[in-house]
C-alpha cells in the first residue's frame, strides 16, 4: 500500500525538517544547566516544587545531543526511552506496518497504555524513596 502525502502532510514534514535541526543546534550550543540559558524553566516545578512528566527533558536532550546517554537517562528516563518510539507510532498510524513491529504497536498505539503509564510515572518520580528517586531529574 502506497502512502500518499497531502499538502498539509508536506507542510508538517517541512516544519519538522526545519525544527529538528534548529532544536539540535540550540541544544548543542546552549547548556540548559547554565544560568543564562535561553530555555524556559518548568512552570509546574516552579509553582509546586514537584516534577512533571517533562521535567529534565531539555537537559536530557542536551545530554543526548552531546552523546551522553547515561546523563540523559538520569534527567528524564521515560522521555529518553519514548523518543525513538514516537516516530514508529506515527509511521504505524500512517500505514507502515511491518509484521515484526505489530506486537509492540498493539500495546504502544493504545491510548489506555499512555493514560496509565504517564500518571504512574508522574507520581513515581515525585516519591522520596529509592528507587523512585532515580526517576527525578539528576
């Protein structure tokens, strides 16, 4: 089955083709750990003192751009693990369905999976006991 691209899809791909290299350039040249960085702080953390699902993701992406997988995992383990899954889910929803990927997509493409995983992760990364403290940004 051939996948055809509509003008809106082409515009989205063009936007991604511009945004991804721009984001990589920003993450390569600016350290989110530095005081004078251009990245906005997490408003949820600033207001509550708790970590949201995305807390540490900018620093994790900065570490990934610099080849530091361990550092990235220490900042936001779920974000780093989900990053390669997102394009597969999008491709699967657009018709790319290799047989070897179907068992994983049967789980990952279900909204109920994410509706359970994300709140559980959000709560777990704010628990003050080991091993949950490993989920908090380092």
